[in-house]
C-alpha cells in the first residue's frame, strides 16, 4: 500500500488532466512508468489499481549487479516519446526483494530532473539503511525522491504491519486523496481541530500503526536500529565469505545489503536438477527448524535466498546454515530425492 500511495500521487501529478474529475480516459497521452526487471510485483498490482494496466509499467533490463541499466532506461524513454507515450515516473528500488541490489539513485534522480519525471523509490527493504553509519552511502540520493515507500516492519524490526509513504509535494499528496464529506468537517476546536490524516491516503479508518514505531524509537533510539542494520549487512558479508570458501556452493548475486543468494552445486547437473536439489535442501531446513531460508530465481537460475532480518542472528547461526546445506546436499547426492521426499 505504501508504494501505491506514492504512485497514485505520481499518476495524478503527471496525467495532464484532473483525474479526480475526468478519469484516466481523459488523459491526452498514455503514461509510462519505468522500473528494473527486479521490481517487486506490488507495482504490477499498482498499475492495475490505478487504471493504467500492466503495459504501462516498462521493465528495464538490469545489469550484472541487478541494478537498472541506465543506458537502457534512457533509450526506452526516447522511444516512448517518439511513439507519443508520455514518460511519467521512474520507480527506483533501494533493496530488491530477490538480491538486495540498489539502483543508482543519484543517476536516476539526475535523469528525472532533466526529463521532468516523477521519481518514486521503493525503499521497503533498504530505505532505512540511511540510519546505518557504516553503510548509509549505499542509498546516496534517496533524499531526492518525489515519493518514497518504506516498511518499518523490516528495517526497524517492528511487528507487522507498518508501511510508510513520504511525498515531497504536500499539496500534490493531499489533492490526490482528499475528499469533502458533510460528516467530516474541520473545526477550530475539539477532536476535529487537527488535520484529517485520511486526506493523505485511501483509508478513512485505520489502526494507530505509528504508535509502536514511536514507542520503539523513544525506548531504543534511532541510532541503535542503525547499528542493527549495519550488523545484518556485516553478517551477510560474513556468510558470503563462508560460501566462497566452499567449492560445492555458488554465490548467485553480489551481496549488497543483508540478502545473500547462493546454491548447492555439485556439478554435472542441469538447471532443472539444481532447482530440485536446492528446493529439497530448503524444505528440509524449514521442516527441521534449522533455518527459515527461502528461494528465488535470478536471471533464470534458481537459488536459495537468505535474508538476515533478526537482530538475534549470530555468526554461529550462519556457520550452522552452511554446514547443514552441505550435509543435506551430500545426503541427497547419495539418495534419490523422490524416494526420500515421499513424492513431495
């Protein structure tokens, strides 16, 4: 929802007409939004909810570091202009779900400023790295966004759910959502004297999600959470080193933040066989409670995905993770998976 709030403000700001009165059919040109091929699927949902359709979101190829290819982005913007499509917004990602990669936020901000585009940053995973003293440089340029989405239940390890949207232009934010109702009138005194928060979002009634964040920061301070983010990234780098030391393990993407992608690879197996092998390793670790590792596919290759998001994680836990991947993988090489899994 945090991303949808920001993108709805972007759509209305760039449409060229008053969408609240006229609707999307009145737009003089179709709008184009841009994101890397690593973008979260919530942005597909956003395009549908905004009445634009998935075709309005153009996926730009990512480079070897899984960051948006700036040359390809510029070329696509030129091509869309030539075809009568209006470039509207670039969705930069600060921490992709697959690999934790971070787009070049400063370069994207420069491009948006030059082309007159809205810059939205999906920082749900990585925005709060700004609090981390040793790694805040990774999100240089984040302050230049027109809108920013972040999940405080990730970076601050708060209980679910608590998303947040920041929009630079307060007026544009408000006129995107505010409606006048006879039963919701402002007063100079009393409980209706304060500004109505529902003028800035889709919800009229909602829980007090911000309270737990306020309490956490009051109790611990923002600096402590910054140190925990640094700790998670350092642990991811430690795990990356363990993987590099094992000839049967392949790292599948650069480690940028607290996400590590790797797989067990004994050699001599095609992609389908490696997927089956590593999926079984993942399931056995989940079922025994050794580790809550997930999986994903990057550039067409399946792998295990470790997201270090618990402040209680220690290096010995990562040592055990690698040991178990190697042990289970070796066991599976000696025993057919189908016979062991019971057709799972």
